């Protein structure tokens, strides 16, 4: 969780530089994958990392940094509260929101 928080703070610090923000956003997602400790999810994301970097940069350029900061902050809170359902709902809402920009 501490690594997620560090990455989140980096996202906050570079929210006006969307390319740097996209890189930290991707790092946040990759850390979430590591937290699952699911080797299939980790390998899939590792394999797709370059593609995800490109697509995430394009999506963030279209939507800005505000949504990512909002959802990532709430997801961290849910994880700290050990509320799996809340985290799952927030992740789904975040993905749905992002689909509007693809």
C-alpha cells in the first residue's frame, strides 16, 4: 500500500504534465497487479506494458488527470479499509469512466 501511496503522490505532483502523469498512472496499475499476487495478471500486464503505456498516454491526454487522481485515491482508501467490494466497485467505475475516452 505504501508503494501505491508514493506513486499516487507522484501523480499528484505531475498532474499538469500529462505524459509524466500517464507513466505514473501506469505504474499505479502495475502495482495494483502485483498486490493481487496473481501470476497470470502480473504476466499479462508485464507483456502488455508497452501497449498500455501508449494507450494510457492517449487516454490521459483526452481526459486529463482529475479522474485518475479521484479514483486512485478512493481505491487506496478502500484497500486500506480492506473493503474488497468497495475497491472492486471503484475499479469498475474507473474503467467505465475511462471507456468514455477510448
